[in-house]
């Protein structure tokens, strides 16, 4: 009979150990599933952040290209205007102003000719104003192109 008691106790202890081990397995399995879910969520977040960083990098690159192109166009426009300024100063080129002049009132005592009148020219100040206006127009045009490009590439 002592063997039967020992066997019964061993059986109860074995069942108790099996129940404890099964409980520990279920707890470990639940923890593993929870951590695996957290790991998948973290991996998705990392992947989304990497994609966002890549898109942002591409946007920065296109923005830099747009800025460089706009700066080159402004520089080119200024060079053209400076060239024109030098040509006007050296009388290589002229600025023509389309204008209409009122007819003079006929006076019976004077002749109708203008005598030694030369070609009409702009004064130095008017010429400089004209060149300044052209420069401002070129800069404004390039700024508008730049901003339109910025909106197309960065905002849309």
C-alpha cells in the first residue's frame, strides 16, 4: 500500500506540474503574441517613417533644383540687362520710344521746318529708369516662375 500512496502522490504531483507548466505555456504564448503584435506595429511605423523620409528627401532635392534653376535664370536676366546697359551707354544700341507729338499751331510769321533738330533720345535718368524697370520686371517674372514651380513640386 505504501506504493499505491506513493504512486497516487506522484500522479497528483505530476498532474499539478502539468497544470502549472500548461498555465505557464499559455501565459508565455499570450505574451509572445502580444510582443509579436507590438513588433509588427513598430516595423510598420519604421517603414512608414522611412518612406516619409525618402519622400521628404526627394522634395528637398527637387526644391534645391528649382532654387538653383531660378537663381541661374535671374542671374542670366541681370547679365542681359547689364549688357544692354553697357550697349546703351556706348551708343551701340538705342531705346526707341513710341510716341505721338501734337502738331504745332501754324504761325504765319514762322517757317514750318525744325532746323537742326537731332533725333529724339532719352535723357540719362530716363534711360536708367528704363533699365531699372526692365530689371525689376525680369526679377518679378523669375520670382513668379519660381513660386509657381514651388507650388507645383512642393505643395501639390
